[in-house]
C-alpha cells in the first residue's frame, strides 16, 4: 500500500497545479452534457480506488474531473501512469 501512496505523490509532483493541459479525446461533460473544450488548467490531483483523477478548470470557470490518461500536458507529455488489463486494471 505504501508504494501506491508514493506513486500518487510522484504523479502529483509531475502534475503540478496551474499547468496547462489538452484533452486528448472528445469528452462530454457529465454536468452539462456539452462537449468539453480542448484546453484547460490543472487545479488538483486526487487518487480514488487506484485511479488518478484530475480536477481541470476550463474556459468560463467550468470544472470537470478527468482521468489522467485523457489529457496531455502542453509540453507534449502524457500522464506517466500505465494502465493494465485483467486483474490489474485501473479502469
């Protein structure tokens, strides 16, 4: 369990708040039903049930939670988390 917590801490350092990011695929807002803009700003990083969730602020003050694999940072780096399949799946 400690390695899981250290993984989250490492990802949190990599994903600093205030960083600009781009959504990598078309995502519909669960709140409004509208398509999310492509660009946003990272507000916070949360770990829940073994998954990393990013709170992203979009234009106009809209906030949405996204999975870390749904975004890439403006410097071109995708999130570093790897997702497995089967018993080790994080999805």
